[in-house]
C-alpha cells in the first residue's frame, strides 16, 4: 500500500475518533457514531492478527 493510502487511512481514523468523542458529548447525531463504529470494525478486521485468526479457522 502506498504512503498516500496510509495517510488517508490515518486521517479517516482521526475523524472516526473525533466522531465518537463528538457523539459522546451529544454534539453529533447517533448515525455518525454508527458510521464511526463500522469504520473501526473494518479497520480491525483488516489487521494482520484478525486475518491470521480467520485463516487459521478456515484451515481447521
């Protein structure tokens, strides 16, 4: 993955955190929190650790 893609991902991650904080402070609607949670789950799913777990589960 290129450096540009990583920069974009980091920016969206920061926006996700800001969305969660804003939602907790009742500054943003709940739908923003849902999008933030979905983004976070996708990012966690993409990690090497989770992908290794999935691969190991498929092999069994």
